[in-house]
C-alpha cells in the first residue's frame, strides 16, 4: 500500500530517490566537505582582505 502511494506521488522521481538513498553516505560526505571548504577558505580570504587595507 505504501509503495503504491509513493509511486503515485513521486512518479519519475522515485528512481532518483532510490539512487540517492543507495549512495546517501557518499553524497552527504561531498556536501559536508564542500561546506567545510567554503567555511574555512572564505574566512581566510576575508581576513586577508581586511588586513590589506
């Protein structure tokens, strides 16, 4: 019953969500890595810009 409802509500997105749930750990590591990269390197660049003036 639940599977039928999900197929009806999600339609073609069902295959994409299945792929995401299979590889969720990989996608989450990539997202967290990009967020940490942006967090550390944007703060470093802002600190360098403020000292240049």
